């Protein structure tokens, strides 16, 4: 995100300072940093709030060392002991998120408006790193390997060893992947991952759920984005704009707590939906719609109204305008609008963990279950599988349509 | 007050040549406009003078001092060239007040606080923005932002002021006002101004000299009236002036050094000039400014009125000459000829220009329809 901010910053602003004989140091502290500060702060707040509401990371890393966070407490209370207390906690989390959002709005919406001043940003100045280039590239490549490739290797390795912690060759086994019965090594005779019906069922559920969410969130999001941009400036467009973004800011688990309370018992004509595929699909759709509507908004903003009007004047109907003009022109961001919900859904835990029952487990909740049981080989192997599926789908879509996740978010 | 010299400046972006072997001598205290269609290399030229862009080859001198030379590997930093730069989109720092924007450059020069205060107040007054020192740029209108940008650029007393389409984001009325003010500023500061624009009217009204570029090539570098009356080629003739110059192609037949007969279909006319005409005529182009097409009672050539566009002060007539030539004509005052009515016109003496087969200026002269 910060990369995007720096890219959009108008190079003229720095050139103007350069011409007035500003030193490098002064340029950094008086021009560059203050200029990007709001955006950086806003990124910081978003990261902060998503960390606040994350569940998966602390529960995998924090559980062994008893590092309790709010989401874990929430899960425990909701899952049994004291649901009332849980709802109160959910409410607190929502309030914190709203507070962060409000603060963010205040930071951005000051007198020093950062967007209206620049007309169009023209030149992009590339910094010539000269001799620093090779070492800097090396360090960056190293960092990328450390944070992206290294965990995968670890997952793979950890899923192959019999006794955790012992990395000798004799301790390696494939039985967690293809063994029929691992009772000898751990627990209740759980078959190896690839032969495990629970895994195949969860995989099927995950894919079914992700595809459903992607289709509904993607389509709805695109239409919402279209509506917001085309109705730009009207009150209703502004309201829809902020409403559509709201689910994004809701901590996932608090969000699902609300769904749990809303749909767990029969009300009026709506039967109890707890444990059904429908409720998972519903919450996924709502939660991920902001991604799709953002990418819909981004792509529609780039598309001049006149392109569509030109079609309208010669009598092309709305549906045909969409399928023949708008969507083909913005194909790649249109596809990202589906891809983002799909991939987020594939790797989502906190949103589903409260609502899943053993019957409709998805991959991530199965992973959580393995982890809770302490079967680290299984959870590592499953983790690896999820990552591979996500990467594969992104690659496939990228290959076939040219869309990719980063384009969707970058905007 | 410095002179700016560009010597054989070439700028390539990859294989694309944005500025092609440009040599330009800008005299002390001049107000130069770099004029040309969009993408012809005006901004690139200006940025090279400022030092924001590095020429691929050539030499730039400011005040007799080499500030860039590809051969001698000299590249003086922008801040040491003594130039001010006015950006098209103003480039005001959004997080600083008007006062701080203007004071910033002076602080860099380590001026004393009192001196800075005095200088900023002076500029606020000069540019008529005394009321807004504490506002942020986003709280100003386009015209006011423009004034702040000018004040910021002038604060350090640059000897050269480079401006990149500074008025293009303003509305028509404000643009007129600011033009007059820039002219006043040029007079008051005595600095050398280099001004980029794609608007030929702006270039005509402001400049002491116009530098007309096309696709990176220098087309003409002369005072506005010379460019207007003696365009070096048909591109210049066509680019400068509104409505555009009438350009009609003929085949020529030389009679003697000073006269020739021109044909176009069944139209025949005699061209006479004070100057010696080119040896072989072949295809030539005749150019007549619309204001030199005069409506007359008798003795002219018959034309048909296509449209007449009165605007109060003047009337533009589009006329059909024969079956394939359109002529435009500007008359002072409002007259309204009905479409398809027939009138007679003559071309004003000595104001008719002849261009040779390559489109280069050949000779001025007079024509008579025969
Ligand atoms: N940084 C750049 N990289 C590549 N091409 C450029 C760059 N800057 C300008 N150009 C090209 O050089 C030509 C001249 O550009 P410019 O000087 O900006 O034109 P203008 O006369 O409209 O100001 C244009 O065709 C433009 O596309
Ligand atoms: Mg330009």
C-alpha cells in the first residue's frame, strides 16, 4: 500500500523543493514524510485493526505460550462457557474498530487536503540506486525468500517428521500424507492426509463455499461499485459506499458472533440456520463484498462515463452494455473482484470457526481442529495444501485472464 | 540578468527522440514562449534548462556559465542554476500554509526570520493574496493557488523564470487577467522568462520571441509578428493565427525573376514580388491571412458564401472559391451575408506569401486574378 502511495505522490512537489535548494535531509523531513504521513498512518491503523481482529495467527502461535488475545477469549466463551459474555466482547471489538475508523477519517479529512491540490501527477521519478543497487536487491530477495518461501519449506518438512523436533533422516516419513493408519505414531488411527475422507470433504466444502462466495460477492460487489460510481455525488451513493465498506472493518469473529446470535434459533419464517452451508455462504458473501465493490469502484472510476453513454445513445441495452463494453474493457479488475473473495474465503478461519459444525468443516476449520488436537504434522501438511491451492488458483486466473490479486487491491 | 544558450540539445527517451538537436539563444530579459502542439517536446526542453531532466547530448549555458555539457560531463544541480520553475499543476505543498510555502525557499537560504517575513509580505502584496497567508492550498481557488505558486517561485529572486503552461488550469477570464499580470511581473522583475504553452494566442500576446517546435524540431525562432507575417514554413503558417491562414496549392510557371503565373484547375492568377522568385517553381503553396482577404464591390474574384459567423466585433466568413477551395475571411464589424450569396474578394497587396514545394517560405508578394 505504501508503495502505491509513493508512486502516486506527485514528483513535481519534490522537484519544486529541489529547485529551491532544499537539502536532502530537509526534503525528507519537511516534504516527503509529511506528505505521505496520513496515508502511512492510515495504513498503520488498518493493519492495527486487522491484527486486533485476527484469530488464526494468535491461536496458532499464542496457544502454546498462553498468549491470550481478545478473539481467542471470544471464541472460548462463545463456543461454550458463557455466550452472553461473548456477545459483550464482540460488541467491544466492533466499537474498537469503529473508533479506529473514525480516527482514521479524522486524520485524513483535515484542512491539508492531499488530493485536491495535485492536478495530475506527471513524471514518475525513478531513484537511481547506482552502486547500492546490487546489495539492496540482494537484501530484498533474501527478505522475500525468508517471509514467503521459508514457511512453505518448513510446513513441508514438519509434515514429514515422526517426532517433532528431530530432523534426522530416519525420523522422516510419508505416512502423514499417505499412511492408512497412523495410530502407531499418534492418536486415534487417523489416516494420512491424502487418504483422509475428512480432508476431502473439507476440501470440497471449502471450494464449494469459496466459489459460492466469490460468485455472489463478486457479482454483487461489481454492481454495487457500478452503482456507487455512476450515482456519484448523490447522497445515496455516499451512504451505499460507506455501508458497502463496513463489513471489511468489522472484526470477522465479532461479525460471525452476530450472525450466530441472529440465526441460531428459529425466528418468524427463518428457520435456524446454524450449521448450514447457507449461513457460511451468506456471511462470506457479506464479508467479502467490500473487496469486490472496491475493485468494482476502482475499475469504474477509470472508465469514462462517455464510453457507456456512447453505447446508450445508439440504443444498446444495459445488459449488453455491461457484457459487451464495460466488462471486456475492465476485464482484469472485474476478474479480481471474483478472485479476491475466493482466495480470502479459502484461507479464512475466524469468520467460520464459530459457525462451522463437524459436518460442514472447511479446510481452515479442519486445520484448527488438528491444531487443537496437537497433531502438528497434520496441521502443517494441511497448511501447505491450502497455500498451494491459493497460489495455484491465483496463478491459473492470472494466466487465463491477466488479473491478479495485487491489481485488485492496488487500484 | 542572464542569457540562456542551448547548443545542439538532443533528448532521447529510449529510442524516441523528444528534442532533436535544438539550438536556441535566449537573450537577457527576454520573454520567450516555447510553442507547439502537445507532445512536441516543450516540457522536456524546459525541464532540461532547469536541470530536472538530463539531455542525451548537447550543452546548456546560463549567464555564460556551462551548466550542462555532455562532452565535458558537467551537470550543475538545479538549485545552483538560479532558475525558478512554475509547474503546470502548481505543485504547492499541501501540508504547508501559503505563508510557509512561500517562505520555504528562503529558509533554505538561511535568511533571517525578519527578512523572510518582510519578503513574504512583499510577495503576498505583489500577487494580491495578502488575505490568505494562513490558508492551506486546498482551501484556495485555482487562480489563488496559481498566485501562491508564482510567489513561491519569485521569493528567492531567480534570474530565470521557467513556466510550464502555468495558466492552462484556469478559466478563460482568469487566464486573461493572469496573462496581463505575468507581463507586468516580467517588466517589474526584469528576469528572463521562458514560458511553455500550446496556445498560440498566449504565445503571441506574451512573448518577445516565440520558439515554435514540432516533433522535437525547431520550426522558427522569431518575434511574434515576424512569426505571424513571415512564417518560415507552412507548418508555422498553419499553427499560428486564428482562424488559420488560407493555404492553396498551385502549379507555377515562371515568367521572369519577379513574377509568375499560377494555376489551380481553371483558376489563373499572376503573382508578383519584390524578391527574386525561386528558379524552378513546380508546385507551390500560396498563403493568405484571413484578414487579408478583402470583400470588394468590383474587380475581385467571385466567391460563394458558405457560412457567415458574426461575433460582434468581427465576422468570420467561410467562402467557396471554385468547387474545391475554401477561404476564410475576417471582417471588422458585423455583416451578415446569407448562405450561397455571391460576393467578390481580393487579396491584400504584398501580404500574400508563397511557399515552395517543400513548404518552405519563398517570397511575399501580390496577386491578381486573370
Ligand atoms: N519520462 C518520459 N519517458 C518517455 N517519454 C517521455 C517522457 N517524458 C516525455 N516523453 C515523451 O516525449 C515527448 C515530448 O514530451 P513533452 O516535452 O512533455 O511534450 P509537451 O510539448 O506536450 O510538453 C512526448 O511524446 C512524450 O510522450
Ligand atoms: Mg507539457
